[in-house]
C-alpha cells in the first residue's frame, strides 16, 4: 500500500511539473508588435544593452550576436561588443579585430571556452575585423570579455609585459611569483598557494596604484588602466577559488563590476553605449534563478536604472549541444511553450523581436507580460532526464520585469565545435 501511494505521489508530482507544457492560443494581430532584428531600436538614454542566450549550444543564438550587434551599430551608434568570456582572452580577439594579429579561429580559441569554438563565432570575429578595414578610426568597433574564470596567458602576459616596459626588476620578480599560475595548473593550486597568490596580486595592485604617475609616463594612461584591470581580474579568479561556496553570486557580481569598468573606460574613448552578450540568467534583471544568487543584470539594473536595457531570448523547437557531465558534448532536443512565446505562434518569421513597451498596447499581450511563466534557460550542462520537467531547463520569471524585449527563435539548431 505504501509503495503504491509513493508511486502515485511521484506520478502526481511529475504531472504537476508537466502541466502547462502544451501550446497556448496565439494572440490575434500579434505580428504588428514584432520587428526584424535589423530594425531593433533602443531608447536614447541607454548605456548598456544586454543580449541574452536562452541556450549556448545553438547556431541561431550565436549568429544573433552578429545580427544584433550590426543593428546596434547602425541604429544606436554602438562601437563596443562585450562577451561573457575571459577578459584577457578577449583582448587577443580584439588584437585580431584591430590589428590583424593571428587568425579569427586562433583568437576565438584564446578564450578557452568550448561553447565559443564554433564556425559562427569565427565568422563573427572575422566580420568585425573586416568591418574595421572599411571604416575610419572613429567608427571602428571593439571586442571585450567581462569574465574572470581563467588565469589565461594573455591576461597574465599583458600584466607582465607592462611591467617589462615600466619596471624591469618588478617584471622579473612578479614573473617568478606567478610562474606556477596558468589555466592548466589553476585547479591544482592548494589553499595555501591561493592565499599566497592573493597576497602577491595585492602587492601588484598596490605597486601599480602607488606608482601610477611614473608608470603612466613610461607607458600611457590606457596601458596603465589595462594593467590594473588585468591584476584585478586575476584577483577575482583567485577569490572565486577561495570562496567556492559563494561562487555563482561572486561571479555575477564580478561580471557586473568588469562590465562597469569597460563602460567607464570606453566612455573616455567617446563611446557611450555597449552591447553585452551573455546567458539569459546573467542579463535578466530579477535574479529569478532557483540557485538564489543576484544576477549580473540585477546589479546593472540597480546601478544604471533605465540606462540598462535587457533583451532576452526564447525558443520553441530546439536541438542544441551541451556537456553531459563527463565533458563530452551531446545533442538534445526540446519543444518548449509558454504563454508569451505561444502568443506569437502564428508569426511566419522564424526569428523576430518583440519590444515590450510596444506590445503592451495590446491588452492581451500586456496581461501575458505581467504574469510569471517559465522561459528558456539552458546552460552548458544538460542530462537527458532534464527534459522531464520545465523546471530544469527554464527560469520562472515575469517577462516585463526581467527583460525590456525578447527575441523568439521558433526553431534552433545545434552548433558544431571546432577542434
């Protein structure tokens, strides 16, 4: 009797979890509240445009990086693209875009993130390089990363190269102290080594700050600013290791801090808007994830208020690539429905944009936008059984509170990883 009751309870819980997964009715004339990606417009006072990915492992969401950025260049005079990727590795990408150093594929691999080793990202970076060949200096575009999960060669090398230019003795000293710190060794460092590394980085930061005038004179204000930021990013990576239990919350806090640094630095270069691309869970404003940490978008919304504009994404039919726990990447397929996406199910376009302020002119859409619902949110880790319930591949959120607009991809296809 007890076993039968438990089976009934389990089946009931699964039924509850699956309730609402079916398709809802479309809203009549919803098409009038949609735009093509090339026609996206953003309010004039916005400084940061957040663009979210519902899934990392899709061709369409990666291709949208270029499409959205191209629209922002033309419509909003945006010159700066920021990726949820390593700050130092991204500087290698920027060197290719600005100066043609290396190749687009080599530059992408410098990020050391498997999700970005795709044809779509290579094409995007190559397009940015080619674009810069056709415009004057004041119209050139730039690439950044705001993540801190690596002790990558370009970040560490950038800091030590700076010291080689401004203080040879310190360059030798810090090269020795940092010689055991790399992507390959970072997870083998003991707590005592991490604490010692943290002290070394503090020493570097203090030295930079104490000798700012001299170091700027021997280099430049820009080179000095990047040297300090390289050191700060290395400290952030160290703090993540030392505070593993608070990893997710700290990471999003650091993502927001680093993006703020990029915004402020680029403002000195005459660029008052940036486009930031990251996972939906990072760019949304309400920290809706069940993990219970404050999202980067939440921090940005608190700091910038209406000057932060978040564009989320969602999907209907989706075949994507993700790691399966062993490090291998597999293909998975999901069909996903919620009231908002289904309201536009009569739209012929496979990919379209919905501006929420415009959509609120419709009473039906305004009602949908104000109600909590499960929206697509798949990271770079997935198991077959996740498909049993929306709870494991969505975040429950109120669309109008989390985002300012949404790009819907009706059918998404998987990326192929470049070896």
